[in-house]
């Protein structure tokens, strides 16, 4: 398909024949017989005329965008096929025997195309056609994380979000691929009709290189909606950073590639604001961030209300507002008691050291609170067994 926007609708198969006929419908069509000659008693028989057939019709104005254009030759072999438009040329593959050519990409909506085919013996065919237009609400665009070229932690899932719901998840998933070197087993899991995650069976191996190919341009998403654009990107997995927090001992142990390198005193959520147990993943980093209690449902006037303009070295762990950050106001309680509103607080010096070490996708494992983490509150993917995770695939 083209590089701009590709969409899909059901493929149709109609026939255009370029034979010894001449012109048809104002399009240029020429052909010359090229079949094998045979002789009987010294008399040459007339060879069968060559014909070129396409699955799009001359002058057609509503070709579905998920059509994979194809051309076949009878009585000859194809030597050249092009499908071009202002939306971009359509790549394709010629069969080894020259009997057929098939596009390897789907079409763009609302575009006019010109198909030109030529056979070895001189038969040619020119077919002009157009695809049906599609409004934006009938197209779904895939946003993908991580970013192309990003280096992430060993817990980072591949996150794909669609701006229009995908009803036919199985069909879309067939066009969504994740490969890695070294190879690692993994699976997609649909959290909703607009969000799918891919994670390996275990944390990524440090140093892995990963390629994501979301080949959904023109693929039917169901309900008259089609994929809008293909997305391809690659990222790298850095060193294995795993941080283990025990809310009972009020300590965080920092492991790098399996070796413990630091042990910090921390504070976590007090009663009524209990920090969640389970596996969390760093989602974003902020050298400085304003934190207001209204964002977690504590209004002004409440005794627990807070509005801190400059919280330093903050790293988000959940959508609900759990962060790791510097908490100079609670240094006296760190290592001794849980006094926060759910965040993990530490001294400014320790928080800065950890912030500098960390990247998106690093793992933070919590124990000791009894309040479970969920799959959908941030990148909670690791809080399911791999069997449970794989069951969320549309192809399972």
C-alpha cells in the first residue's frame, strides 16, 4: 500500500480481459497472440490469443480498499505489472512462471489507480479504477509504545491503542507481529476493544532487540471500520533493573542484572491509602511534577488534602496515581512506617540516584500490603500468569 493511509473493505473479484479485441470503454488495451504454434501435415494452426485478466474492472469507482489487486495471464506470461496512483505505488510479486502477479499491499481510500500489465508476447492491458472513500470515523489508527529506537526496561510491554474500537480483534491480531533477537515466547492480550498489549512469557532478556509490525492498513476492523495505517518500529531492552519493595520492612532493594546494588529506606501508603501489591512497571519519568490530591479524589478542605508544586524525581507506576518520588517531608518515617497517600517516598538523594538509573519499562515488585495490583491500572501485565495472559489473545 501507499505510505499515507490504507484501509479495508471486502475483496471482490471481477474480470478484465485484454485479448485481440482492441479498445474498450475508452481505455487503451492491445494484445497480440503469443501461444505456441502447432503444425499438422505442414499447415500451421492459429495460436490461441493471449489474455490478461485482473480482479478489478475498468472504470470501477468503488473498489474496496482491502483488495489485493491481482493479474493473471492466459496463453502467455507476464513480464511487467504496475499499479500506481497519487496515493503511492502498490508493490506486488510476480509468480516464478509468470502466470500471475499479486499485490503485497492493500489500497488507499478515495484514490484513483492505473493498472498496467504487459505479457512477453506483446499483450498489454491498462485499467483505471478508483477505491471507495472512507471517513475518519471508519478508520482506526494504531498508536504504539515503546517509541522507535527507544531503550526500555525488561518489564515493558508492547502497547497498541486504537482511536476507533476494533470489533474483529482476531483478524487484526493476525496482522500484528512482535519478533525479538534472541527469540522469546510471548502473546497479545486485549484489555479492551481499543487496547492490546504484547508481553513475553517472562521478563525480556537484557539486551534484546525487538521489532513490532502492526500491518493493519486496510484490514477490516469490523462494523465498517478499517485499519488506517501500518506501523513498524524497533526498540532495545537495556539492563535488567528490578526493584523490590517490602511495605512491612519499609525497604526497597535494587537489583541490576540479578545483583543487588542498593537497599533504600522508603515509606509506602498508610491505612486508607494502601499501596498496591504486585508487579508494576515504570511508565513515565518527571524530574519535577506538581501533585494535587484532587487527582486521586481528595478535595480541598479534606484533612488529607495536599497540593505540592515541586515533587522531585517522580516516576509513575499506575494510572491511579502511584509514583516513586523524593519525599523530604517524610524522611523521619522512611524505613520505619508507612505514612504516604500510596506513593513510595524516599530521601531526595536516594530518589535522584534511582531516577538516574531508571528507564521506562523497569520493574518494581511490591509485597506486604494485601491490596492487589490489577492488569489495567498502568502496565499491570505481569500480574497474570502467562497462561492467563495468553487466554486474552483473540486467537487463543
